[in-house]
């Protein structure tokens, strides 16, 4: 029981320190979160080939495997372009 109480107190202290640090960063107007990417994709150079494959009825899974990417990445790239 003593160990569980100590763990709970430590968890609360960590949470409090984290919240205080985030509030300090926001007050200092530091941009939080993941930085934006370059906006370029490794699939951009294959655009004509990918469009041709998809137009002829190739599956997204086939195209993703051919260009060594995931189906999700290919799907997002298609939606973007």
C-alpha cells in the first residue's frame, strides 16, 4: 500500500511539472508540436507513372509496393494531388 501511495504521489508531481512547463512555454510563445514538413514526397518524381498505373486499373496496394511505400501514404498522396 505504501508503494502504491508513493507511485500515485510521484505520478501527480510529474503531471504537475509537465503542465507547468507547458504553460511556461506557451507564455513564452514557443511553438509546440511537430514541425511542418517540406511538403515534398518521394512519390512526386513518379507522378506520371503512378497516375498511369492507377488509370489502367492497378490497385493502390500494387502501386504502393512498387514504389516502396505504404498504402496509407499513397492514399494521402493521391488525395493531395
